[in-house]
C-alpha cells in the first residue's frame, strides 16, 4: 500500500508549481483530479511539442492524474467543484491573484463545508503586502529575488537554466500539504497552506543575501565556478574534454596538489594557502591548474582524482541524463502511458522502503470528465448538456 492511498486531491493547476506538487502526491498513491480549461487546458500543454507532439513540461509534471475539463467561470461549475471537494482531502490552486475568489473558490467557504479539507494556495508573492496582486512568473521572480544578479558571468547575468522559483514553490507546497495532513490526523481539522514563489526562492537565495549583507558586497558572478570556494568548477583537459572539480577543505587542497597536480609546493604558495586566498587569487590559481590539466587526458585526470579522493564530475549534456549509468544501474527509469504512446519517466526522488511509486498515464485533456461527473451523480443527459453549453 502506498502511503497516500485513499487521499483525494482536487487541483485547479497550470504551468509548473502546483502540478509539480500534485504529481509528487500522485506518485505516492493520492488520487489527483486535475481541473483544466475546456479550451486548451493547462497552459503547459502548449509550452512546446517536443515529445512526439506533447509538451516536455506537461509530460514531466502530469503523470498518474485524471483530467477533468471544466469552465470555472460558468455557474454550473460551482456546483461541480462543491461536490468534488465535499469529501476530498486536499484542494490545490495556483490561479492568478484574485481569480480564485472570482470563480467561487474562497478557502474559508470551502473549509466551512468540509472542515477536514486542506487547501493549498500557491501564489506569486503571498496574500498580503504591496505585491500581493502582482502577476508572477518564474523568470520574473528569479529577477525579483536577486537570483539573476548572482548567476552568469561577470559580464553577463543569466537566469537559472531551470524553473527555479516554480520548482521551489512546488517542493514547499508538497511538504506543506503533507504537514497539514499529519496535523489533521491529530486534530481532525484541515486548514490553509500558503506558499509563494517569492518566499520559496528567497529562501534558496538567502546564503548569497547573508554574504552580501554581512560581507559588504554580494557574491560575484562566476560563471560555472563557485563564487566563494576555489578551486571549484570546470577545467578543460588536454584531449579537449571538460572535468569539474570541487575542493571543500584544506586537507583536500593538499591532497589535490600532491596527488593530482603532483606538486606539493603549490599548496604552500601564500597566494593559495587558504580558501580565502585562493578565492582572492582565483585567476592565477586557474592558470596554474589549467596549465597542468592541458598536458593530461580526461581519463588520466579522472584516475588521479579518484586516487586522491577529490570530488569531480563530467560535463554532461541534458541528453546524456537519460542513458546515465548511475540511473541505469539503479533501475530509475520506467515507461508511462500517454496519448502519444509509452514515454520514459524517472522514478520520484524520494525512495520509501516498501512503496513502489505509481507511474501511470499522462492524461489527455478532459479524458476523465465523463467518469468523474458520473461518479458525482450526474446523468449522461446532464453531461451531454454540459458539453453542448461549453461547461466541460
């Protein structure tokens, strides 16, 4: 039995943050009913069409869910949502500011009808403060929190290559929902979980903010290198490949000099005898390491690093993630069904003993509408009328 079997979740979700949270709940057994617009559905369905005509984003975020098409602006939808949430455990939404209230999805009203309900509200900037009504998308929040200011090269700031704000909010929504469900087991009452993209990413940026607040200046943009630890980053090898190394302490630095660079004197150089000195003189340090690495192949450097116990990695492309030997050796890939046939999907990041995660189909838009409405007591005639009127 999966830990969340028997938990029913209704989610008015789109894009990344809320679907990421609900997919993780579905992975461990929760039934997730995803409400989508009849015309077009979740915006993420059309972010691209790279996966045999489906969106790579939608494929990633929406396995093991049911899709109910429903126009929330129609008065008939209010009754349908009320029936859905009357006995459900969790209601999630990441609608634009004010939209939930406009379509009758006020948290207090929902809790008054079902005191055991957990409502999770995912917003851009939170429910209070001067920014509460601002629209917020991932890239905008990356700028607002300062993440872009510390990412990239000295000459060119850059956004993160993934949806950092959305993913952060999705992770906190997932854990917040679990925490609220655990509290409900003690008290018998649900409640409201609030997560914002701004708060979530602010948490992740805090080390850099502390560095700037108490150090006098923010961490400098350092490309693929670590901003405050050296050497920590990529170097080219003599055969034109790339190796990434990470030195965490002085013992490792001495080992690196002795067993990888084969020159103990470098460790004693006053420019490099502490991390602060190495960071201050990183250009000279990079030159010393690069000169030695240029005389060696990737495999020769890897052999030395392994012998010295120095952390390192290869510079893989995202395409190389799929056949990565670490995933293959651990059986991390599964096939899931989809409207375009079986697709590869990675098992959840959380491994729980005795629980084999659900890896079920990615739904077509509205594919479960008739079944869900029938379950709620609507007749085929009523469902047909809903379709004719554009309600579903």
